[in-house]
C-alpha cells in the first residue's frame, strides 16, 4: 500500500523564498499535501504560499518554530511527515532524498546534511553545543544536529508527542527519537538556505539559538 506524504513548512516573514519553496515541493511525485504554517508574519508569506499551491494555517500570534509545528502537525494526514524551512527555495526539491528512505523503511527519521556554507557565519558554538549535547545524551555522532530539513514516520510523531519550543526543536527531536530506539539517518543533499552572516542580526539569531538549545539539553539532562 502506498504511503501518504505530508510536508510541513513553518514560516515567518519568508515572502522572499516561500513561493519557490512550495512550488518545488509540489513537484515531488510522492508528496500528497503541503502545509505552510505562517507564524504571524508581517509580510505576504501567506498569500504567496497559497498562490504556490500550499494549504496555509495563519497564526495570529508568533509561536516560534516548535510552536508553529505543533499547530501544523494536527493538519497533516500522511504516514510520512517531512519538515522543511521556508527559505530553501527551489532546492526544496531535494527533500525527496529524505522522504524516500523513510518510505522504503530504511530509517524512522532522516536529516538533511547540507553542503559547506558559502559564507562565514558564526564560530560554531551553537552547532558544537548541539552536537556534544546529543552525543552525551544519546551516544550519536551527528554531522548536522541543527538541520531543520527532516522526514519521519507518523509513528515517530506519535511517540514524541510534541515538538520542543523555539530553535531547540531539532535537537530535542533528535534526542527524543534516539532515546526511544528509532533509527536516524543523515542524508547528503544539495540544498541551500538564507545563511546568516557575521553581522549584528546574525549574532542575535545565533544567541537565541544557543539559549534555546541550552534549555532543551538541560531539560533532557534532568530527565535522563
């Protein structure tokens, strides 16, 4: 029996990329439904997502990435659920490389491993924190601990219950799934996204990431 595939795209002010992202996902043969969760954007993210063919849930208040996904997951009816960031644009077509191993039963969750960044971002503090925390709590060595591009079974979604809040969602997801004994597979993809640079905006973003990831790891450490 063919497995149904749902794609969730949390988005906040992604008008620059969301049309291309949705359009690329819609062309994937295995994808049955695409949902954009507009996290109270102040631009025309919702309108462009609808124009590209997505079903859109527009939130009145900003819930953060994890909160937006928790709102969106109730809409998805697929046996396989894929998560994609709104800023990957045309390279969103590469998510098929994540979906297929899950459909074929080779993994319970796949994680996208991006090519090396084209410009300098941070100093690796958030990624290092995430990688070391995951290893400490699960024993897994992850090359892409912060990657938001993932695919997983419906069973995995049921097992974790809810996504962690904020920017700690990916780290919390990896730890929770690994602790329950599910198989995780990192997959090389030729994807790109809007990279943050070494400017004030970039450092503020990574500062928030660091705090959110720290909270997720502390919570899991206590629950250990």
